[in-house]
């Protein structure tokens, strides 16, 4: 079986998931209990019935329902349909937030869950067996912060390398729906690092998930983990336990996930179990063989490990939408960048020949997105191509083509969105 082939990979995962489900009744019960406890501790109304219902209905690696009007499922991943953001507020509701699982969503018992910090960058906790530990209640008792931030898969837009640029890339062929903006509440990672005894010599911090080992092409890479530099860790990284005002849902990292604003989605480790803090650089497959740029334009070991997401725009429209002729339709969309707030968006309704500025809703926010609209009166029936092109505060504008890399990361080019006027 070729595990680099997505279909093979997905079949294997489906088999593994079915095997797991035959023994999952106790896990489901545990989860309904844990969500109850989490909610009680967090001072919110418990939702155990809803949680066990959605878990019982799950037929794949993802726990929450994935109705086809909201999601396109790619194996263990689920992409949001952009038309599902039409009429929504600033944030992406949980019921339509994309999910990217390397294996499958684990159901974690919050009563026995502990966060463990260890490593040469801490005073007196060199190894995992001498780790500083925090329970869920410990974290809830620490100073908290709430931020709005997007989480976006580094491969978001990957499918357009092939469909727009005629280039072969490997990985999930996402359109633009592997992104969402949520309100995240939790403890700043800096607070936990200070309490754990951070030294002045620490350079890297590596959170690791509690989901299953990731096996790719017959190689077991161990549990999902990726280092972040201590400067970023101390800046704006959150250990989040709430999403949009509720306890984190299982698929998004319950009980606690890392949120690394503006950075590649892989940095935001879900179901975090331990964090290694080191006085020397750390490595994992996720900052060496994945999440670097490879290909003819790059050195053999790849680019430097990826950090910030690039600039993108999306219309809140179905792919191949049908629009009515003879009247004005207001087109809506959102643009975002990991390098700074979006400051301007232009739209073309004629395949890129003419561009006009979209009307934007308030100023852009770093780490978030900017909503915009554009009234359009189509001048004829038939197929049309809509384009949106954003510029951020660094002066970067979306290019016509994205720079090729074999793993199809960081697609930033203007997307050609087909519609039919009839
Ligand atoms: N433990 C763990 N963390 C993880 C992942 C994972 O599979 N396991 N996937 C990563 C990737 S690649 C992305 S894009 C985001 C997706 O977050 P979401 O599923 O909440 O949208 O989580 C990241 N954190
Ligand atoms: Mo991702």
C-alpha cells in the first residue's frame, strides 16, 4: 500500500477507524462525562447529551457531524464550503470550522489529563518523568486571555496548483476552505512557561499531541509535534481551552490546544499532552521533511521551516455558483494574511481584465480576516470568472501565480472562481 497515495491512505484510515469504533462505547461515555466536567469547571451549561449524540453519529475519524452543505470531506480532513460563511458574523461557527486530523480525533478524559513541561530549557525538570505538570483545573485557574485568530492549513488552496497552474503536488487537494477564524480563550503559553521555570537559555518549545502516531509511507513519525521558537512562544501563543465561548470541541483539540496566531496551522497542536522546552534547537518531521518548501527553486533540504501563512481571498459563493442575470448581486468575501492586516481588496468580474475596489467592513486585523463586498450587475449570461486580490499592510499583493513547491504549501495566487450567469 502506497501511503503517499491519498486514496490508499484514506482507505487504511477508514479500516483503522472501524476497528477502533468497535471498542469505542466506553470512550464515548468517557467523553460525555468529560465534557460535563469541563463545562462545570468552566462555569458553563453542560452539554453532555449533545456531545454524545454527535460522537455516536460519527462515521469517520472526525467526531462532529459533517453535513454535505457545510463540508467537503477529504479522508480524515473536512473542508468548509465557503458559501457556508455567507450571512455569518466575523467568526467561523464551530459547526462549520474545518478539521485537519493526521490520524483521527482522540477522546480524552479530562480528569486524568495532564500537561507536562520538561527539558533542558527549564530549571530542574530535565526529563518527562520529572516534568512540571498542570491539570485542567490548574490551567482554568491561571490568568486567561481571549484572542481572535485564524487557523489555516499550510496546504489551503493546494488544489489550485493543479487546476490553475497545471502542477503536480502531493497532499490533500483543498480548495480555500481549510481556514477559519475563532475566538480562543486560554492561558498565554508565556504564563505556563514562566511557572514551569523557563531559563534564559531556552530557544525552542515543542508541544506534542495525544493523538495516535502518524505513519506515512511505512514510516512511523511518532506523535504530531513541531517546535516553535521561544520568542514566538512568549509573544502571543495561547494554550486554548475555549473556542467561540465553549469548551474546545473534541475535533479542535479538547481539552487544550495550542493556538499560534498567523502561523502555519500545524504549529497549533491539538490535544496537547506535553511540551519540551530546550536550550538547543529541536527537530521533528514537521519542521524538517514537512512544512518546508521543496522543489527546483529550493535547496535539497528545503527552505527554512515555514512560519507565517500567506495572503489569500475567498468569495462566499459555491464553486460554479449560478447567479441571476439582469439584476445586481452583492458578492461577499473575506481576505486574510499571516504577515499583517489586509488593507485593500480589488475584485474583477471579467477574468482579470478590469479591477475595482471592494467595499470593506472596517479595518483589517492582524491574525484575522477582513470582510468585503462588491455589487455586481452581470452584463450578459453564460460563464464568468470572478477574482479577488488582496493587499496587506506589508504592501504584499496576491500574485497571479504561486511559487511551485512539491508539497503544495502556501498557495497565495489569485483564485479564479467560476460562476454561471443565467
Ligand atoms: N495533535 C495534532 N495537532 C494538530 C494536527 C493533528 O493532526 N494532530 N493537525 C494540525 C494541522 S495540519 C492543522 S491545519 C490544524 C487544524 O486545526 P483544526 O482541525 O482545529 O481546524 O491543527 C494542527 N494541529
Ligand atoms: Mo495543516
